[in-house]
């Protein structure tokens, strides 16, 4: 069964599960094409949700390695017409930059989602943690960052 067959199934739950399965198994050279085809589904909420799960899974596995940049560029092209997905990829790239101490801008971190701020607050980059301890979006983020700083100073 191919993706075209899934598009013909009227049950979005069946298509969602099938998309996740296909995305889990896709070979690297075919990934962009499959993501693009999933995003042609008439149920855009479901299709974007399936692709988001895939992007999160792949980004988590790749973000600290050397192949991340090329993968992220390819996925950004595949999701260019889907602002939320493009934003999620951008945040994974910012997370990577903060974690690996690559160049990044404090304003970008402060404008990022709670998800990214919380991950960075619990991370290892002291500059990011200090920024979030002072100006993180939520009390939880600021508390997590302060706890990280306190833990570092007691060691």
C-alpha cells in the first residue's frame, strides 16, 4: 500500500496511523517526498500532526549530530507552506545552537515557545539559563532556570 492509497481512505484515524508508520520507516532519500505527500491530505490538521510527530522524532535523534543541518534544510523546504511546522523546525535548530554553543541570539530564545525555553532552562548552556532565569516566559521556566543555576553553583 502506498501513500496514494492512504489518501483514499475516508477515516482520518486510519490515515494518521498509516502516515506515522510510513514516516517511521521511510528511507532518508525518500523522506522529503513522503512528507510533502502527507501534507497534501485534505485533513490538514491530521496531516500536519503526523508530520510534526515525525519531525520531532527525527530532530531529537539528529539535532546534536553533523547530519542535522542538511536534514533541517530539506525539511524546511518540504514544510515551507506550513508555518507552524517551519516554526517547529526553526526551534529545533535554535535548541541545537544553544545546546552546542553555536551562535544564537538571546532575543530569539526569549521569543521562542515555552517548550524550547523549558528545555534550554534545564540544559547546560549557562548563558541561556541565566537569560531564562531572569526573563523566561513563565514562572515554571524561570524557576527551572534558577534551579539549574543553583545546582551548578553548589557543585
